[in-house]
C-alpha cells in the first residue's frame, strides 16, 4: 500500500454478494474521492463466499491498490465478527474514521459523505437513521417495517437511549471511539451488534448524532437476516442493560479536566441534517450512568 492508511476506512462485510460488490465498491470510491480527498480505504471483509465475491473483491483491490483492501476470513460467522475483524485491520493501519456499510446497496453510498461530514463537524459517532425527519425506508412490506421499528423501540426503551434507529448498520465512528469501547469483549453477532456498539458509545459519553437516510430493499442477492439473529437481539438487549458495562477510559491529560477523555454533550452537527441522538447529556435513563458523569 503506497499511500498513507491514516485516512477514513469503510468496512463492507460480504457473504454471497457477487451481484453487488463491484457496484457498491465503485460507487463508494466515487463518493469518497470527493468527500475524502486526502485518501480512503474500502475494506471488503469476505467470509469465503461460495459465489466468488472474494475473488471479485480481489480484482478490485488489484486495480485500485491505494483504495480497496480485502480481508478474507475462513467462514461466515455473522456480521458482528466480520465487522470486528475489519475494525481490527482498519485501526491497526491507523484509520482516522471507520465507517460501516452493507454491500447490498440498501445503504446509498452517497450518504457516506454525510456521515463522514457529521463526524468531521464534531460528532463522535454518526448513525444513518431511518427514523428521524428526512429518513425512511422504501420498498418494505408492513411486517418488515413493524419488526424494524419495533426492534429499535424495544432496544431504546430497554436501554433508556434516545437514539431513534438503533438497529441500522450504516455508521461512521471517529476511530478513537472504537479504540475506547473495548471491542474485544463484544460478542453479539446480528442486529444486536449494531445496538451494542451504539450503546457502548453512549455509555462512554460520546456524542452520537443521527443523520437521515433512506434505506432501500436489496434488489440483488439474498438476505442473511434470520430469526436467530432477531432472537439474539431480543435476549441480548436486556443482558446489555444488566451488564452495566463501562469503558475503562484513559485518564485525561493534566489540565484538560473531564473534557479530555470524555467528550462533551451532544450538539447539532451542521450541514448534514444530523440531529443529536442524546440531547440531554448522556441520553440514558437515570438507572444507567456514563462513567465520569
Ligand atoms: N463477512 C460476512 N458478511 C455478512 C455475514 N452475514 C451478513 N453479511 C453481510 O452483511 C451485510 C448485511 O446483511 P444482509 O443480508 O443485507 O442483512 P440485512 O440488511 O439485515 O437484511 P436485508 O435487508 O434483508 O438484506 C451484507 O453486506 C451481507 O453480505 C457474514 O456472516 N459474514
Ligand atoms: Mg441488507
């Protein structure tokens, strides 16, 4: 890799996405060449897809060695472990920002610019959100809408968070957030993974904003969502609350006070339509407190 890897990284997990991978990577490259002129990396994390997704990704990486990287894993163990492996590569390479995006074009790659912009404007985490003004879903039937909205509502109520879209997987983290929230102890695999990362970020006092996105149903390839993944979320969300996890935050450097390691309260991030997910301060109910607050 010739160019610096101290740039924003986008992690795209793939399993049997041969019909989508070339297009999604190409679109992301177009967007990021403008949004991140200093450079970027798109990391495809493929779990030995039998349909040849990994080989297609390798071809893209050979054509664009400064922009596309591929991580091959041995077998599909779910979205969470694939993301964790990808985060490890990105953080070890010195990523400044780490973004999550699905390969199936349900997430519009153009929104990468909005998410990155929201973090550059001062947020620590920007969530692509279907459930704030300006956001939405198209093409979904009633059952799918109810499951998704119900899932976010359930997680929000159980965890006492103000985030509207907790199960979405289109996100941008300031890299230091991922370095702080102890990824080595994250065990969740499916939707619960998305809930857990956001919950940990809020618990640690980070500023989380929601950026409106319109989510489109995949038009190619098949969904990997199943009832086991949904059940995991139902069980894991109350388990998260019971765990009362706290980040072991680094001690703030002398003179910086509590503002050093622990970020300030949520504020409006300008220019992206972002809204603070936790306008109070920590965004939590009184029974769950952030460290240092
Ligand atoms: N590497 C890897 N990627 C996975 C695995 N499971 C899912 N993915 C990828 O994760 C992303 C989201 O999975 P989807 O199947 O689209 O799940 P979903 O978006 O919740 O469900 P749909 O909206 O029905 O598509 C896609 O890019 C998948 O290819 C896995 O076990 N390993
Ligand atoms: Mg999908």
